[in-house]
């Protein structure tokens, strides 16, 4: 009679929730880690987007105080007819406490496609066009953060959304995995190899956990209509309904055809002053002029975003030829306002200098969190090799990608500057 081995016949213990979440956390973090690192780092520096753009164009004038928006708008409106003859739409962005120059872009009807849009920057004091070096400045990092520059825009945004979803899964699974996550925040052991990398990863994760959840979820919300359009398609079936939805979320000149009758544009300065009386002297963000020089002209004066969290549209609509106030848009529906607040929290445009530095530091910690997670993956597996100097191909590839991303991207950004 033989006796069965107790070890051989013992039932295999099922993996628990924490072990399963640990595997999920590790692999979603690795698969999207290099792209998430790039998104976090370029997004971090984008909180100083305007300051970077100003620094990269030292020939731009520096204003000691924010100029009067009404006078600046009128100067530019007087200049644009010679720069943009025949254009059906002018969009003007006015200077504020972070941006010392005004800018405008318009559609050139003689050129089709995206190349038909032209742009210029202006001296706020005189309204004259400024010749500055060709650089995208901080706008490059901002666009790269969710479009990646080197691929079609739509593909880049889909890739950013996929990686953001991976990040959200990694955050939730990481919290479930680390039952002592808040205790480990206060423990860091130097010079312990893999243990030190894990301590650093835990500390950086806990330090910015609420921010990381907010920035990841809000990033998905900003492009929700791209990722999940089915509800909108079902609820808004006609072109008119969809146009109404767009106007609910952003400031737009009402669509309409020109009459073909020439007419002088009323004083834009007076329109802006009416907006200043409502919102404050330095809280006008821009002006949109539709069908300038035509009897059907309309002017929209937009509220700035520097003094409010929500970026929901807040504007005044005027008859362009008489200057009569036609519409006051100062509120939106609950759903649109919720989106506006979440979007505003993600962009951080409302933040003053102190809050913007806090955004920067916590976002930088998020960048380091992703980086330490990638290094931890290789350190953990390298320690188990019989010969650490001869890793298998997968580990070798991850090590090279880590070096290229974690060290290469900051060097490339510095070279760009």
C-alpha cells in the first residue's frame, strides 16, 4: 500500500484579489508606461505653457501691467482688414497677466484645408503685427501631451485615451494591492536596490494620489465625445441639434450667411467695455468677429478663464454693425457645467502662480512615479537572473526602452528649448 505525497496531492491555493490586482497593476503599467511618462512630463511643463512661449521669443514686448482689453481689441480690429481681406471669421485672443501679447487667427478663403488658417501676433499698445521667430514654444509640449506630434491627430488622441485608461486601472489596482500604502509613504530605505525603488514608487504614488486620479479621469473627460460618441449620436440626430450642443460647450458666432451689403463695424471697444463692466477690467479673454465688413456681422466677446475654474462658455453676442447687445450667455446646463469644471481642473488655467507651482510639482511627482515603476519592473527581474549581465531579450528590451524614455525625453525637451 503506497502513501501519496501530501505535497503532490495538496490543492492549489487560489490567487487572492490583491495578487490578481498586483499582476494587473504591473502589466498595465508596463505596457503603457513609456507613453504615460511622456504624457506626464510634457503635460507637467505645459502648466507654464505661456511663460515658455514668451521666453522662446525674447523679441516680444514685456508689459508691466495688463493693458486695457477694449483698446487692444479695437487696435487689432482696425489692423485685420488689411491682413485678412475677405476672411469670414476673425478670432482674437487678448493679453492677460501670463501672456503679454495679443494674437489672432483667421481663415483665408483662397486657401483650402488646414493651411487656409493664418495667424499673427500683435503689439497690444499699437495693434501692429510683430515679427517674431517661428517657434511653437510651449504649445508644442501642450499638443504633444495628448497628440504626440509625429502621428495623425486622431490616432494620437485615441492612443492618449487608451493610455489614460490604463493609467486609471493602474491607480485603482495599485491602491488595492498595497494594503500598507499610507504607512509605506513614511518609509524610505536608501541603497537597498529593489526595495529602495519600491519605497520611492510608493511614496510618489501616495504623495499625489488625489491629483493623479483627478488628472487621469479629467483627461478622459476632455475627449469623451471622441471616445464615446454613441450617446450624443442617439440624443442629437439633426444637424441643428448638434450645432446647439456645440454652442452649449464653446463660444461660437451663430452660423449665418453674409447679406452681401457692405457695412462698417461698430466700435468693438465699446462692446468690450460692456463685458468689462460685467466681469472686470482684466477678465476679457477674446473677441470673435463673424462676417466683418458685412451687414450681417456679429461680434462675440468672450470671458477669460484665469479667474474661474470652469471653462464653460461665458460670452456676450453683439450686432456687429449697430453694437446692440443681442444675447448674454452666462450659464449652461448641469451636464455642460460639470464638464467645464472637470476640464478646467485638468488644464489648471484658473491657477495663480502658487497653485500652478503646486500643479507642476505634483505632476512632476507623477512623472517620477511612472519612471520608478518602470525601473522597478527591471530591477525586480534582474535580481532573479543567474547572470544579471546577460538578461533575456524581454528584459533587455525594457531596459533599453527605459533609458531611451526616462533619460532621452528630458534631454530632447532641453534641446528643443
